[in-house]
């Protein structure tokens, strides 16, 4: 399957490895793609942690949905950059992996993940355990061939209501098919949480940008995301209702509360801190 | 865990931090997190929230709480067969459960009680007792 380990896989090679404890790795962002959002940088860190945790429990389970207490957006990564990834696993067993980590570009921090927790589910429900183990051996050894990621198209988001600069709701259409579904995951396609978060961040920035609070010549940019909690799997073709509420700004900062609902059930929540910076 | 030996004073000592931590995890007002509040029925907690709450409590109190073993611990010294049959808690199991969850109002124990519904009984105080048990286990004082 051409898209397996290609269309949504962001660890090319593990360069340092202490089983069950920590790892460092690399991912070369293909130069030809249009963009590599910060959420995908976070995805790369999470995937490195996933490899360490899956290997630790013999590929019986894999972390899927996620809790991320804090994600710090420190710098953007661009197509052509190489991500240097590092994770520290605090604990790992058949039930969950707790970890933190970071990604760097040219020696500078791009993103930092603090206090993340991934519940473990049976690998065989999502992928072939044998294929996963073989892939791990490959990236732990010679490394996987780089440049196989073809980019992702943001989902369609249509604003449906709210109050300008205060709150907003929108419909988000998850595509029926996309290459990343064949990698995430081959046996059970799931819309990646990081793609949902990326769409929610764009939506939150649009809302925050409407507020009159910001000083002239500045615009709000993401600073950190907290309280990320994924509550359910989002299948291909799902229709979500996303919401954003801008809290009262304090100086150059404000917090946007984010939510996503599917079939009248909350499937994801998060808070985004934005900071106004000169444009 | 011998929860029966946990004193009211011990619970009161940790309850404010436990309540604040649960409120943070669930994104609700701390005033809603009363000592008797059912985490599922009153505060809409789901399984992912339980994982989140335990994770946050571990950090707040610097202890290790065995995740996913709360129901198993509730069984106490009983074997699985003594505690439940075909997913229903036995009479002797229900007595053990009432002792273990002594903080839960008596009218919340249904007859029959399904094993899968045991987490519905958990309250803020249940988690306070888990923290205290973990503190004792690790030698940390409240």
C-alpha cells in the first residue's frame, strides 16, 4: 500500500534510543509541499513517542486518542526543513503512555509538548502489528526513505454563526477519502486529531483577528495550546460543528476556548492562547 | 486499599486540590465539584476524563495512582467469581463495594449492580481517597 507509512508518517529515522524511556529522531519535511503546519510538527513528536511506547509493549497496543496538557508553539517549520525530534517517556504500559517532547529546526525549538498522555488501544484494530514492528526496525536502523509525504489539504470549514470577534461556530467537513486515511490507519481510518486542531487554530485566529482589542500593526498568533482532549474517533466523511469563544484579552494575550461536536456529542476540546505580534 | 481507615481529616486536607484538579480536567466550575458529586452522572465525565483526572492528580500530589485498577481494587480480597457473575455484582460483592465506597450515598447503589456501572458510583471523595492511599503507598504525607 503506497500510502502506508508515507501519507501521514513523520519519523524518518530514530537516531538515539533508550527502550521505554527516550528517543531522538529526524524527519525531513518534503520541500515540494505547500506548508507544514505546527500541528504536524506536534504530530511528529507524538509519533516518535508512539514508536517508543509501542516497541516497549511489544506492539500489542498503540496510543491513539490523546490528551495534551500543553503545546508551546515556538517557531514555524517550513517545507525543506529537517525536524530534530526528542521525546522523554515518563511512563508506559498496556494502558497508556505519558510523555513530553520537542521538535527543533536548525538547533532552535519549534514546538514543545508538555505532559501528554495517550491511551493505548490494540494495535491490531488499526494496523498490522507485524508491519508496525518491521517499520520500527527500519527507522531504528537505516531509516525510511524521506520525502514521501505529499501534504494535506485543510478540511472545508464554513462559518455558521456567532458574534463577530466574540464567538463563532462553523461546520467542518471531514473528507470522505484522502491519502492520510490509508496511513492513519490502514485497518480503521481516523481523521487525525492534529488536522482537526490545525483547522480549529485557523478558525480561532480568524475569530481573534476580528476583535478590536489588538494594537495597530499587530495580529494574534498562536502561543500555546492547553487542555487538548480527544474524546472520540472521527471517521471519514464526518460532519463536525466546531466552536470558538474568545475570552477577554489581557494586554497582548487572550485565550480562545475550542470545541468540536459530532452527532451532538463533544468529541474534542482545547484552549488556545494567542499573543498579538507585529506583522 | 483500606479506604475505611481513611479519616475525615485526611480527606478534608486533600479535597480542595482534588476538586480543583477535577474541575480543571473537566472544564467545569470548581463549585460544581462537590464531595458527593458523581463524576459521571453529575459532571459528565467519560473514560478519557478518568485518565486525565488521574494524570493530573498524580502531578498535583506527586504520587503514582494505579490507572485502570480502581474497579479491580474495589473487589478487595474477593475473587472475581465471588465479586461478580455474568457482569452482575454478587450480594457479597455488593457488600464489599459498599464498604470500599463508603463515601457514596447508599441510595446510589442499585440492585442489581452491573460491573460496568461501578464507575458511575465514583465521587470526588472517591478520588480524594485514591490520592490518600497513593500518598500512603509512596510514604508522602498529606
